[in-house]
């Protein structure tokens, strides 16, 4: 028996098939994009005190974001007034380890394995760290994300430049001399501390490196009678080269405040 259908019915069947295919493709795309963007369900904030040879420990915080990027902060306890920050991407390798990527100099970054309570830091070769201190390398998952701290304003002239540093939000740098050096990057929360009147912040991004020194000494910008409470120096290294900037700094409450 031969079944005959009209041209109108055939066109309706064709449209229905195309629509069904489109729905299927959208569903598959959502499935894979969601699983990729959430990075296997590991996104969140993890923290712990890691062992260190030269101090009581390293205050370590790692945020794995749903878009596959990470924010890392390290501060050596009772040792030096320094904050080390790294920004990059992360991925799960074939071994099942979650590895950080994107170091400025191209060298390798840590890998972690998932546990019920959080993340376990692995040795440089990816193997488990064993012994009496093994459990000290576990980072516990936290309920909250980084919170915004007070804004830190740095600026100078000859050339004119400005740097806004808001812990838990972002770093923004600009200069009138070389507009192409302007950059804004996310940064984790941290507490600025001084030792011998000096605080040091190192922020490492795959495309740029910031080294920031702040002295707890009064500073004049040389163009006004205003005295600022701190003196600053910023070293920047990026694909355009390396520059040093000198100026003043002030700590201003209110994360919405921008340049002085």
C-alpha cells in the first residue's frame, strides 16, 4: 500500500524534524557547556594552613570559579609582610587531578585531588604526600567567597599613573604615558600588613606581573601640598616590557572609591 501525502503535509514534517534536531542540539550544548563551565562541580573556595619550613605555616586560600579560572592567595604567618597572589585557569587531568595553569614564567603550578572535605595538595610529581604531616595538606571547602576589603589607592606623576587595589574585587592600573598598559584583573581578598614599615604584594597573572611595595612613611606627590600616609613603588612586567613607577599611596575605606 502506498501512502500519499500532500506537499503541505510534507513541508510540515520537514519543519518538525528540523525543530526536533535543533532542540536536541541545544540540549546537548547546554549539557556539555554546563559540565565544562562548572569544572566537574569543584568550584568554590578552599582554605587551610599549609606547612612551611621558615614559619608556623602558610595561610592559603584558593577559589576555583565556575568559568574555569582560579584566584590563589598565600601569606606566610609571622614571617614577612608579604602577600602572594596568582590568577590563572584550572582543569582536571586524565589522572583525575585538578591542576592550576597559567604561571607568568611558564613553570608548573600545584595539583590537587578531590576529597569529601575539600582538596588535597599533591606533591610536585602528582603523588600523594605521605607521613605524619599528610593531613596538613588538605584544604577545607568554605561556605563563603572572597569579600571586598578597603580600597588602596596608589598614584604618581612623571609619568602620571594610578593603581586601584580593592581586595576581594579587582586591581586596575592605568597611565597616560602608555594607554596600552591599562589593565584590570580580579584579585582575592587579603590583609595588608607591614613589617619594618614595608608591605609587599606580588600579583601574578598569565599576561602580567605586578610587584607592589608600600612604605608606611609620609609622601608628597611633588605637585601639591598634600601629604599622603604611604609611599609606593610598582614594578610591572608584561608583553610590552618592564616599567617601574614611584609615587604615594593611601588606604581609603569604601570599595567603590576610585582614583584619588
